[in-house]
C-alpha cells in the first residue's frame, strides 16, 4: 500500500512540474497589453467626444447661418415689395397706357435716340419694340402729338441688320415708309413719321432730337 501511495505522489509531482508557469516577462507583456487597451479605450472615448462636440458646433453654425439667411431674405423681400410699390406709383404718375398686357409711355421731352433709350430704362421700361401690325396701329393711334416724330427701339448699327434694342432680336415685322429703311450708314435709328404717314417708320440719324415711346412688360 505504501508503495502505491509513493507512486501516486511521484506521478502527481511530475504532472504539477509539467504545467506551464507565467514568467516575469510574460506577466509584463500582459500588463503592457492591458495598459495599451486601456489607453486605446481612453483615446476612442476622447475621439468620440470630440466628434460629438464638432458635430454640435457645426449644427449650431448651420442654424445660425440659416437664421441669418432667413432674416436677409425676409429683408430683401420687404425691400423688393417697397420698390414695387414705388414703381407702381411711378407708373401711375407717368400715365402709362395699358394695351394687351404691356404698358406704354409717351415721353414729353425731345432727346437723341441714345438718351431716349436710357431714359426709358431709368423709368422701368425700354424703348418700344413693335411686334406686329396690330400693336403698331395702337401705338401710332395713341400718340399724344399726332404731328410729331417718335423714336422706337429699332437700329441697324450694322447696315441693313435691323434689330430691337430690347432683346437684340432681328425685326420680323417692319413698317417702313416707301424709300426708307436703307438710307445708308448715317441713318441707323428708326422713328415714327407723322401726317399721312403716321403709322409708317423711316430711318434717321440717331443724334436727331425727337419724342420717344417707352414700353414695359411690368404693368398694373
């Protein structure tokens, strides 16, 4: 019995001695790994906090910009509304005449063609563009001074290429008096005639001083 016990003790001791032991170096490696993981956890937490903070700042900035934009748009809309009211008052004061969705103003002063065109722009229109015979008849019939010349917005600064200054489109409708419309490079601007030809146009030097007709697509 004693010999059996001795054998068992010997076997147990040998098994125990065969188990791996944690060396000092291994323990240090484990400690270093734990420290590294802890540092990584701290870094990730800090990074997440920073990202959350940056996102919040960005959202606050966007909200601020949107608020400013809304305020600016509102201010501009109010200013535009005020400008439109002033323009409406000007239209009524200047006695613009309405026809077929457009308004027309017959100037009471004489100017050269270039000054007439600029004056029309200054009051919210453009020097008149005549699109068809119906409009031509109405414009001519409503001239307050039947026996006077009136500038229209047609020029051929390139000889023979008659264009409307409003949009630089080529004139498809024309109402030239016989023998006019091609009177040379010194006559580059179109004007309404009067008398028996008051619905007809002729080409004249742009520096001549006549009355003029303004047109606007913005009408009340």
